C-alpha cells in the first residue's frame, strides 16, 4: 500500500506560520490545533521570517530581473534550436 505525503497550500502554511510568529500558542498547541507536526510549523515560521527580510530589501526585484534576463536567453536558445532542427530536417530529406 502506497501512502502519499500530505501537501499543504501556501495560504495554509502562511496562516499557521503567522500564528506561530504571533506566539499566542506554543508550537505544540498549534500542531494539535492544525494537525501538523510541530517541526513543520517551526520550519514554516523560519521560512516566513527569512522571507520577510527579502520583501523589504528589494532583492525580490533583483530576482525578477534575473529571471527576465534568463527568460530572454532561453527564448533565444529555443529559436536557435528550432532553426537548427528545421535545417537538419531539410538536409536529411535530400
């Protein structure tokens, strides 16, 4: 019997992490409340806190610019491969 791992939505993780950051309940209490292991909640809390710093640092914009540059490079490569494929298909048809 194959068991699959439960996947949690980003919204759920954010809500639970926010509750953990607030500190009204302990990790054990949050784990019981949401049916999630306390180490997962601690991990989500850590990721949320680390993510907040990048929100205010502007590094998100830099990452977006890098991804745009990478996207342009990938589009150029796709174009090159299409041209090569078409050329080789015509050449092999002779």
